[in-house]
C-alpha cells in the first residue's frame, strides 16, 4: 500500500522506517511545518535525516501530504482533546477522498467517536485505530475478533509511565517526586508528565474501549479519573505489608469509564512492573483473557499501526 | 438439655497472633470462658503473614447467641480476629486511605464506617512517616455481612470525600481479581 504519514514524532518516524519491511511504500511524510512528497516512494532515511538536521522533513507545505497520492493515511500527530484537531480534520479529509485512515492519535477516537465512525459510511475508505490503545498489545483487534457485544469489560494497566513510577515507589520505598525525577532522567516520563500521572492518557484509552463496547457515547468528560500524583509512599508500604500493591488501573464497561489507583495482589496478573502494560478482557463466553506487553514506544506503536494497515481491504 | 445441645453450631474463627510465648493460650482462654467448645485448633507455625503474625484457625462449637460474646472477648483481649464465622462476616475488603488521615479524626472515620450496614473494621494499620499532622496512610480491613460490602465501601467513600481523603479500593470484591 501507499502510505501518507502525518506526524513525525516517535510513532510517525517509526512507521515510516518500518513501512518498507511490511511491503508498503511511503509517498508522503509530514511534520507540523513541512512535508516531503514523492508519488514513486520517498527516500525515508533522507527525510528523517533532514528532520534531524533542520527540524523539517521536507520543503513542501504540510497540507500537501494530505492531497498526495496514497491508499491509507496514517494519522500520528499529537493527541489533542476537545475538538481533537488537527487530527480529526486530517482523518475527514482522507475519508472524503475515499482513502483509508489508520490512527495512532487518540483524540478523534476518544473525543469524537460517533462523528469519526460516521465518515466511512459515505466513503470507500475504512478507519482503524488499534495503535491508540495499549501500544504493541493487540487490544482492539482482540475485542473486534471476539465481537464487542460478547465483551463485558476491559480493564488494565495502560500507562507505562505511571506504572514505572508506582513500581519504583513500591520496590525502593521512594517518594513520588523522587521517582518521577528519575523517570524523567531515564526518558520514561516527559518533561510535563501530567498527562500520564494524572490518569488522562489511561482514561483516553478506556474511553476509546468504552466507545467500541457501546458503539459510541463516551468522551473524556464522561470518565471518572484519578491520578497518582498525591499518592504517598506510605500507602505503598501499607499495601506491601498485606501482600498487595497499588497500580493505576483503567476500567471500561458499557456503564462507564473509571481510572484510578487500585489495590491489587502483589503477585497478581495486573501487578506488572516497569513500563509494561497489561489488559484484561472479560468475555461473555470465554472467561478472562490477559494480554500484556509494551504499551508505548515508536516501533512498538508503529507495529500496531502497520498491523492495522495490513487489515485494510486492498 | 438435648434441645439446647442440638442448637449449637460450629464456627470457624481465623486469628492472627503475635509470635510470642503464651499468645495461643491467651487466644483460646476467652473461647472456653464464654462457653465455646473447641473442636480443633490449626496453628500454622512457620507460615507467617506479611506482617510477621502467625495465622491460627480455630473451630468452635457454641450456641449462636454466645458466639458474639466469644468474638467480643477475643477482641477485648487484643486478639486480632481476621474472620469470625460464616454468616456474620461473610465478606472482607481491604482499602487504603491517604491524605490527612490522622488529623481529620481517625476514630470518627472508623466509627462511621462501623456504624453502617453491619460492617466491622477488623484490622487497621497506620503509617505516618511525616508525623500525624501531615499526609499519612491507613489500611483498613472491613468485614461485612454478605452483600453489604458495597454499602460499607460507599460509606468509606462518603466519609473520605467529606474529609478530603483518597480511597484506594481493590479492583473487585476480595478474590475477584485472579492471580
């Protein structure tokens, strides 16, 4: 397939980098200020090298990527809340051109689900978004394969940064601020970690899951969200004395979305350590499925994007 | 007499004892003193709880009216009763409270939880490394009649909300989260 990639952060770059090995051709790559377009296939490494040197992938206007020749648009711009722009507009433009859209951007799927899912009705294109939940872990395709009507709940540890902080606090008896600073030094946490530690990122993923289970109806405003910023180390100590620990757990059902620190058995399934994520899918007929793995990162998320590209009708 | 005898029931009482000489006797005396007939004592020496206590399971036969007295006498003797009987405390749940747990009147918090829905605070651990007038944490183990745990948790949430405390709940009712 010919791919246009909008967004040249860790995920967009990794998709561009891995596309060839999946048998695809990248015909356009855009960042926020520029685009590189070539209908015969871009020299991806040259564009990425240019991005490293000059901060721009190419010399074209970024809008040119949207009107370029492609079969599927990969939307990998940063997640925005509310109107979810410019991501939503990118998806709409591509679908109006009868092209497929694969999103890594959570905004449109969490905040404007019904509008987004109505677009393919008037288009030859499809929309997919596996990469928005759980990084490399096949969460949404698992739900899709089972049939959302046969899934009663999905819960899990869906933010690696928060999980890293909680694991370190529990293992070393250190305070939140200390561990967060360490996570920032290691590049596990961003300079502004609020999206992760306040639970917003996990909540967006759960909102997307709730939308899939209920065929829409949820946005971030409907989620009950608590983070881990004010969690004292003493809470983790008391939990450990009792064979338990605390994890930031998100839950999505047809009744709603809830994200917050929860007590879980110390050696239980949900007590994954470090940046690892885990998702539990409760099924009507087949009990509980546990899927765990890397929930973030460029190549990891790109693998989910490219799996979606592979699922598109040719 | 025979009718009286036929009305006795057997109860399983689960205790956690300090690892000190004489503790087991101190736990068994109140049972006999209140008319309980000891059927068996399972003393799990060497199998310590995470807090270094020894779990002991006692099967007691007594008249249903006396069982409450037996449990009350154990608690009066500062014996940590984890579980008492099948019906009275059918479910248990452990929650954490964080925030200004101590200086927002901890005993009032506990009283209000106890007074709701037949719930009982069977264990409390407190950690206040910054002092009692700063942010601290408490771990509460609540027992309630079957079906009442949700009410007990709702009370905890309401009290915590009023006192600006955080409640960290287990994911599902105890045992619901598979290992």
